[in-house]
C-alpha cells in the first residue's frame, strides 16, 4: 500500500467535521512529501528539533502540530510557525508559549492535555486544573495564546470498554470546560484517537485524530 492510498482510504471514511493530523514523527521528508502531494496539509510531530527541521525543508502552506510533550526551554524554536500545540499540561508552559508567541507577534493555538489514561507514563492535567487555569486572572492576561480545545491519550490496552470510557471522559470534560469560554479560550476541538482506536474516538465525539502508522506504516525507532 502506498502512503497516498492509505490517506485516501482513511479520508474516505472520516466524517466531515473530523480533522486528520498525519503523525510524521521519525519519518523522512520524502514520505511527508508523498502525503503532501496526495493533499495532506496537517502534520504532527513530537520533537521540537524535528518539527523545526522539517518546517525549513517543506512547503510553507503546511499546518504543523506539536503533539508531543513540550519542554519549556524549547518552545522558542517553533513559536514562529507552529499552528497548534496539543500537549499543554501546565500553566508555566502556557506562560512560556505566550511569551515566545509575543516575540513572534503571533497568537498560538493550544489544547489542554487532560490525563484520561490510567497509566502513570501519560502526561496531562486534571479537569479541575484546566478549569482553575481558565478562570484565573493570570490566564486572562495571556494575549498571545488561545485555548481551542482539549487533547487526551487513552490507556494502551486491548480493553475496548476502558478506552471508550476514557474517551467519553474527555468529551464530558470538554463540555464542562466549554461553558467557561473567555477571550482567549474558545473550545472547539477534541483531539483524541490514533491509528488503533480512531473509529471509536470519533464515535465518542473526537473532532481531530492523530494517525501515523496507518498512513506511513510502522515506524522504526532509532536508539
């Protein structure tokens, strides 16, 4: 199967309201260009160095999404071009994104990463954390960021009902936080679902899926 055909097959069954992020981490630029030439314009990376290098090499009408865990000291390397940061899990990080966005004279869209998985290895804040941030005075002073939704990663398990419950938890968190909308917080996006579970995620209310191996094939991790 080619990358082009994989994309075509996925897009043919996606509802119109669901955005496809092609997760291209560890993949070479020529693979990304094959997806680009097949019409894909949104790519997700999980390392800032890699996203910055690919941004330099590739066409400038691409929307780059940072989907991995973000270290504050590296935000500056992507603040000039990143379209959406999925993994915002604390206020200090948000403050740093705001600071770097201001330097770049941009407003950067962000998603709150909510911890829905039972695994300790997954990052994320609690729904209460997110609610407290949105309602805080400090948050209201951040003029160069906009919270546009929530993101979550389900537990890595074969237990479908557990995954479904976690997805539903994120959807209900989204509904709860949505009523708190402010100038810099307009919740529209629910980013959940990957290659293995995106049909279930869409059934549970996802509006953005992050798909890698179903498009590019399985990735080989270099040590």
